[in-house]
């Protein structure tokens, strides 16, 4: 027999054995990696956030929190009412830790539905503005905003403006712009008027405001300002930060729109209530599976770093008293805020909706 042939046979046998061993090793590695990944996932700290806010600032801040704390932020976005329904449906074993809304009224609702646990504000942040903390301790603010009057710089003088009630004057006929009454910001404003002045006053206010509309309500807050700029009306009721967003927009047309108006804070006179404010706020769920992580996120969002980031990018007001409002909004000046218990923006909500319907505020 050819010895060379025997050698070849041996070589190919060895080769196959080697290949087989290599396959086993790769397989072992794959299995090991798979299980170690499972382990890592099990060890990965998370916080599950249900939020109505849909801004880039929030995304950025969640990223910074993940980097700083090593806790992953899982976000579910929907309207506050949808989030509340979902939390109720998911029940005891639901994944949500935190709910964030843009309206204290919705946090009041979540507390009424028995979804929130009490939280000691001073444990989260010692320098929160005390006027903006829930008296029942069910939620905390993360930013606040005022529902202001904006007016065209040339067609209106600030001396013509004073209170929300003054907007019912016939001098504003066909000049007033505001969005629909289905919007939570308007419902919160109406709730505050009922809380301060009573139902009859609020009905009369609503009827007269509707008479002064420059057009049937449509669009969002920014669209009301655009309509002033396009000469559809002269004044509008909008949230303060939208002016900051327009003025700093990448869109030159929007910047022009922002520059065409000035901000007026209503109800600043002696004995008057102050300008209506609402918060973006946060509540810790009773069923939260990651309470400590949720508290860490609350601490982070009310920290000086996050508060500065909010005001400089979303033009909302900081709730941490150590942080100053951004330059753009500081230029509108300081103002007296309405110190109404913000839970009343929720407790009068049903009444507010009824009044809007009766007065045909679209
Ligand atoms: Fe908004």
C-alpha cells in the first residue's frame, strides 16, 4: 500500500476532528453568551415612564439620566386620559412606575382614581417652589407655564390689556384668538375661573369670550399666534413657552411670527388673582415595580441641571427655585402667579367642560 495515501487519510481524519471540536467550541460560546445576556438583562435597572410630554428636551434628559444613573428609561407616550386608563387596566402587576402630564388636573384625576402613592417632596428636592407642590403630596411639578395673553406689537398697546375678564369687553370683538375648548389648557383656565369667581361668573365669561372670537377655534396654541401675525386677529390666549419656541425656531417664518407679538401677564393688579399657571408634573404609581429608580428619576428631573435644560430648551419656567428662567422668558419680566390650589384645575374640570358646551365654545 502507498504509505503516502495512509498519511493523507490520517490527515483528513484529524482535520475533520478539529473542525468538529471547533464547532463545539463555537456552539458553547454562543450558548454562554446567550445566557450571560439574559443575566445582564435581568440585572439591568429600569424605570418605566408613562408620559403625555412629547418634547425633544424630555428625550435628551432621559438619555442623560441613563448615562448618569445606569438606569434605563422605558417610555410610553399617550394622552393623560389614555395613560390613566391603561394603568387601571394593567392593574397590580402593571409595569408603569411614573406618570408625567402637562396638567395638574390630570394628576388630580390619577390621584382620585387611587393610582398614586404619596411622596415627600423634600425627599426629592428641597428647593421646589412650594406653591406648585400638591398639598395632598400625590404629585410634584417638573416645570410650570402660564396661560398668557399675547398681542400684536403694532395693533395693540399693553395699556389696553389687564385681566382675563377684560377679554370679554366688546373692544375685542372679532379680534380674539384661542383654540378649542376640548383642549386641557383651556379647561384648566376655565376651572381656575370657576374656582375663583363661581359658576355664574364663569358662564357669563365664556359666553362673552365666544362673542369676541376672530374665527371659529382651530389649531394649536402656535397657530393662534400665527393667525395674529397673518392679521386674522389681534390678541390670543396661549401658553407662555410657545412664544419662546417660536422666537427660537429654526423656521424663519415662525421666528417672524414670534417677533410680531408681545407677552402680557393678566390679573397682575392689586387684589387680583395673578396669571393662571399650570404645571407639567410627575406622580409615582402605587403599583410601581421600581420605586427607588422612579425616585432617582424624580430627583434628576427636579435637579438644577435638568431644570436649566428645560428652561433653556422648552422655555418653560423652572420649579426649582435655585434655577433662573432662560434669557428669552426672563425678558418678559417677573409676574405674580395665581396661587390657587392646582388640584382645583381637576376638581372643577367637569363643570368647566359643561360651561364650554353651553356657551358653544367649539
Ligand atoms: Fe403644550
